[in-house]
C-alpha cells in the first residue's frame, strides 16, 4: 500500500509549492505501468489531505495507457498488463508511455 | 502521521546497539498557519507538471552523491519477507569480514531482531523501524547513513522492508538493486510482481539447498525474470550450505572495483 506514501508526497509537494493557497482541485497523471493504483490513491486522498490546505479538494486522475515500441519487429503496442512483451514474443522493447506519476496542475482559490 | 500536514515519516533510526534515536519528521518549527477564506473566491489553475516522487528522487540523488564522494558501494537488497535477506548478509559478513568493510541499514516495520543478528555477525548496523510504512524511502536512508557513518571505500547494504511491491518505487540513492527470490516462495513471483523484478540489477535465487524438497522450476523462473527484466544478472545460491556464494562475492567485488558513474 505505497499509495498512502505516494498520496502524502502529492500533498507535500503541493503544500511546498503553494503553502498559502486553498487548493480546490488536484490533477494527477498516473500511468498504467507506474506501479501505482489510481483507485488506491483516491481512497487515501481525503484521509491524507485532512487538516491541510488541500482539505476538501477534488481529485482528478488521468490514467495514461501503457504504450511500448518493439525493437525487434518495430511495431508499437499496448502491453497486456505490466509485463511488457510484444505480440511477436520479443522482450526487447522501449516504453513510450504509461510510466507517468505526475502532478499536472492544481486549482487554487485566488 | 503529523496531524497538521499529513506527513507520516515517523520512522525511527537507531544505531545498534542503541546509542542514539531520532524520529524522522519530528517537527521543530513546522507550522501551518491557518488560512482565512472570506466571501466568494475566484479560482486559478496552477501548472505544476512535477513528478510525484520528485522530493524522494532529489533526496536519493543527494544520498548517491554523498556515497560516491566517499567511494562507498550501496546496495538496495529487496525481497518478500522470509526470502533470506538477513541470512545472506550474516553469511556474507562472516565470509568476507576480513576482506571487505560491510555495514548494514536494516529496514523493518518493527523490532531490532535483524539488527541483532547482523551485529552478531560482526557488522556495524543501523535499524530503521518504519512503523506503518511498507518500504524505506530516501529520507530514512539519509538519516540511516548519517547515524551509521560508514567508512570510505566500504559497502553498505540496505536491507529493505520485506515486500515485493512498494520498495520498487522508491529510489534510495543506491548504486545497485539486488532482488532475492527464494525457491520456497515458488517460481511465479517475477510475473506476479513485475515492478520489483524490472528494477533489479541482480536477481539472487536463494535457498537452493531446498530445491529437492520444493516444486520450483528454475528454468521457468529464469525465463520469467528475463521477461520482466531483460538486463538483470541471475545467480543461484544457498547461504546455508555456501553453494553459489563465491559468485555473489565476485559480483560484489566487481561492483566495488568498478563503481558505475
């Protein structure tokens, strides 16, 4: 359940950047290959924001699909789960997207 | 958890035997002044575009610099609970004691049982108790290194909390990640915990002395490690009988002689 620590990192990062603003919305990008479960972050968010300047904020998570490029057959494909194997059987792949774990933006009460 | 800001890094770091204790996240002047929100407010969008783990990554990089400056090799040793991390380190410390200065940062949710064992094997050791935490992070390791004060040119093994999920995400500032997979756990772990195996530089298959008694397909396991981590080196060993240990020691020596930039 590292999502608790992940969610705490989100709150800490936002609080450091905008210590005096009341935050009304937090927008995250979480990739399918990031190892972080978006639903678990949603579960932790209210708990972790309580008593902070993010309390009551809405959480919006953009879940980014995984995309890989096969270095053997040259095709781009969406991996089936976190094991990245090309339909051609190759494991020589490069990850194009899906590893994001990012705070995109926040809404702050002006 | 700090009730004010939500930070929960209440890990306790102590040199073993205990001479000093410090709680990470003790707040001296960590105040959050109240905010007044009067009337209707307009909202503005602030673009952050920052990695969630940016702070941990920054601290990990600082650890890495600190270690590099002292010529210290740091290894992040990870596995499920009971895979034999501590037994491996005990044997390693006893076998290499005269040749290599090894110290250990022990991570567990509670207790100092592992630190007691490592200490008895002749190593300097710091125990970090993570409390509710399921992994070590770079801040805990920074404090662990400060308390441990390892000598230049030595090896520091960071024995992470036994867990095949969470530790994979947290860079500690190590030069190498070693994942221990015991034959008693079953061969299916690489496919079930791919993030952990993907991050490994070296996968050690442990407890091979028990292979005759368990249903563990070494070939399938190796193939599945390869699928998740094409670049990882794999070795088999038994810390009980000593079989395969020289290969692990050779790997350690190579890493010390040629630390990666």
